């Protein structure tokens, strides 16, 4: 049984699992962080990170690198460490820096936390940063385990967390997680991805309406629509008590019509 399953049971319904996480909120993450395998990695990181003398030392230690990249949301880049190191060790103020050229905004976000390009390992080894990265690691592993049980749940949680900060369709298009969640919910065809980015942005704005994301009730309904659709697409998980929810969302194949 996974660590998340020990908290929520083995339900595979995205809608049900998501709402369980909402109900338990931060208490579940605190409990999850006490799991032996998770705590072991946190303890290792805290005991070893202070002994590194350079950025090279960090990347030579696979376990520390894995921990840090998981904490900053780049754990899927472990097979591209050359790119990661180059992106994270350049100065964010340089418009030609890799992080500023890549469409994947996670690199820029990670660089803002670590500041390797600005001051080497000074920020990384600061006690406040160490504590912050430990918290981020537990959160990241928690979301990863949720995704193993149902991949839609961490996407929905992420969208809910950042929705009110999004101001442009490009914020969505530049983030793989947001792009998937939003385009799936709006039932946009995969072929949209081959259109010019300006066209993609215009479609997102037309179908979604960025101003709606400032409305918490709209965001909640959008998340519910995504979760229920996901359950239905995953083979009938929404055919039971949640199936009726689909009827609450008119315009399923076009724009969003979520009255609030």
C-alpha cells in the first residue's frame, strides 16, 4: 500500500480522492512527511547539504540532486542534468539565459528559489532555504504519490493553488501541467498544440476567460468539471454517484459556461 493509500484508502476516483485531500488539508501532508522513506530523505538532505562546497559538489551527489530537483518540481529532468545545471546556474537577469529562453517556466521558478547563478551555494545552504526545500520535497512526494493513484488529482490541486495568480493565457501555455488540465477540461483537440502560440492563446482566452480565474467559485467549479470528466474518461469511475455532476456543466465541447 502506498503512503497516500494509507491516508485515503485505495479509491481511484479523481473526484473522490481530490475531495478527501481538501478535507484533510495540511494535516495529511504533515502525516505523510512522517513516513519512514520520506523522513529518511529529508534527514539525509539536512545532514549533508551543509557540507557541499560548490555547485559541482551538489550535482556530483545523486541523492542530493534528486532531493533538490524533486523539491523544486524538476524531478522529471533527472536524465537531463546537463540542461538543468546550465539553466539553474545562469543569472536570471540575463535575457539570453536558458531559463528565460525555455518555454518551461519551472526552470525560472526553481532558479528563483536556489539562486545558484547569483550566489553559488550560499542561498542553498542557508538554514531558511534548507527548511523550505525540505517542506517542498515532502509536498512534491505527496503530490507524486497522489498522481500514482490518480494523475488528475495533483493537476487539479496545482491549478486550484495557482489559478488566481494567472493573468495571461501564456501563463497556462508555458506550464505543462496547467496546459494539460485546462485543455482537457475545455475538450480542446491535441492539434491545437501545432498552431501558432498566438492562436493557442486566443483560443484559451475565448474558451476560458482569464478574468474568471479571480473568482474562487468559478475555479472550484472548473476543477470539479475536470475531475468528473477525468473519471468518466478513465473507464466509468464517474458512472456512480458523481456521474450526475456532468449535467451541471453545459457547453462541455465548447467554452466554459459555469454560472457562479
